[in-house]
C-alpha cells in the first residue's frame, strides 16, 4: 500500500488535507494495513481508495466498525426514519446490513435486498430559502446543499468516521457552485461531488479573538434536531439556517428527554494529531453557552456561528472529490464538515452506500494546556 497526495487545482491553497491510498484491497485487509488506514484517516481527514467496486456492503460495515468496535448502531439511530425528518429524504437502509444506507439518484432494482427504490439526490430547492432559476440550473449552476457532520446530535454521539462508497456515479459533466450571498464566489466542480472542509484549518484561520471565544464556548444542539428544522430553510451557501421562526415548537416534537440533549465543546481535539478542530453542525444548533452563560437568542446564535464558520467554506479551502465508480472514501467525521453538491437531471443515476456508527465516546475537548497559547486578556 502507498499513500499519495490528491491532485488539486492550484486555486485550492487552503486545502491541507486529503490523501489517496493505492495498492489496497479492502476485501482482504490485514490488521497491519488497517492500522495504517486508521492513522491516515485521523492524520489526513479524508482518505480516498479507488478501484473497490468488488467490495460488499458487509465488508463496508465491518471496515467501519473496526474504527469503533464496541458500537453497532447507525449514526442516526432510527430517528432518520421519521418521514418528517430532513434526513429521511436521503437515506434507505439495506435490509441485510441496516447500518449501511443506500442513497443517490434514480431508480434501483434488486439492489442488495431492495426490490425497487426511487432515490432522489438532495436539492437546494427543498431546503434553501432562495433558489436558483431553472435557467441557471440548466446552464450548469448549482449550490452546496447542507454543510454538516454525520450525527444524530440527540441521544447518540457523533460517529468517529464515515465510509462512503460509489457504486455508480453520474455523467462527469462540470457544474459551477455559486454562493449567491453577495460575495461573488463560485467553484467549478464535478457533478455530484462531495465537498469537504477541514475543521483544523477552520480553526487555524480564525482571528485570535475568535479562537479565544471558541475555546470558551459550548454548543447546545436542539432536541430531535432534524425534525425541529424540518420546515426551516437554509442560507444559499448551505451553511446553517436562516432565522424565520419556522422551527417546530416543542409540543410538535416527540417527547423530549433532557438527558438526551447534547452539549459539546465548540472545539474538538484530534485523537492522533492533537490538532484542534472547529467542529459544529450549524443547522442543528439551538444555543451557544459562552463562559457558562447561554446566549438565549437563536438569531444571535446563528449570526455568530455564521461569522465563525463562513471563512472555512471559501472556495480555496474546499476539497471537492472527483468521484469514480468503485471509490471508497473514509473521512474523519469529527474532523471535517461535508456537503453533497449538484443539480441532477431525471436521467442521471447516482448510487452510493454510506455507513457510520454512533460512538460510545464523546468528543474530546482541548485541554487547558492546549488552550494556553490562545488565551487573550479580558
């Protein structure tokens, strides 16, 4: 096995993560080879292994489980199966291996126990406050759908890693991601790409004042977050929710268990490199707790989060993977955010398998020693 850098356009000056592994057969992985892969995922955040079309869903599940052997529950548990959840639109469990989810676009037949299923690629039209015109989409323009990590963020802890396997990719035509936020930013991508940003780089590019604030901040996620935002709409960048009062009130949610509500530090420590990652799922946040005091104003919370996270999704910081059939991508789910991208046509076909497992371990916060270089006088 050999690791090599991913070839990137010269414009991607902020992409200091991602690596490709060659000479690997995931169906016949030794323990020594797995340890190399495990270290690479935490070190480089995104690991691409091509030419794995022969890999079965069972092997993908077993590979995912090797990163966290004590757990066996899909990352969202069963919460994503609620028809009102924004996650339910995208995922279908495979009957024989329910921890592996089928997703994509187009109709599949006799697929690993699924007789027939019509898949729909997530579209900004179902989630963003504003929409591209039909003319723009026909001209090849598109958007980032939703920047996120894979996590239930209620009852269950975020998975350590996610495996994403390309069974069939659509035609490799180009699209132009437009931000539509007044920045005039855009990015050329492959149709149906998966876009990644590094939480470590997101932290590194913060101002000293913002770094200091991030160390002092905890993130409180909403109960049943994907039901809570089921009627809400996102920014045109896919980075978080626009505050319009469209969140479901508590009386319209399933019963809430206070002990199941998740409060995590804003910064998470990489267990291998020791680097500090800015790691927040902006859509699901209900409050920020700064120096022990809740902000208590959802609009202010979202404005502050957007200010903190927006620089990280500048085009130069984004790794947009160029998929090929048979690619297995393993990413450090606690170290990156990612977004599905693309405006697929009715005759496009995209078939993927995704697997992640809710961890028994909570994310590790940076220590006081880690914080010392960043403390500002108050």
